[in-house]
């Protein structure tokens, strides 16, 4: 039973991470996770510092 709960938790975390990445890419964010992700393409040509 503990294994099933652990697997479900891991799948949920991975699923939410994928959902976040897809949603951010649709918004046009080039560097997901970069502190200035929304402005990154304007400041540094899409490369995170």
C-alpha cells in the first residue's frame, strides 16, 4: 500500500511539472525557472544567467 501511495505521489509531481512547463511555453516564456523568465528574451537573448 505504501508503494502505491509513493508511486501516485511521484506521478502527480511529474504531471504537475509537465503541466507547468507546457503552460509556460504557451505563454511565451523562453527560460522556465529563470528569475527573469518573462523578460529573459528581452534582456539576454533567451539565455539564462
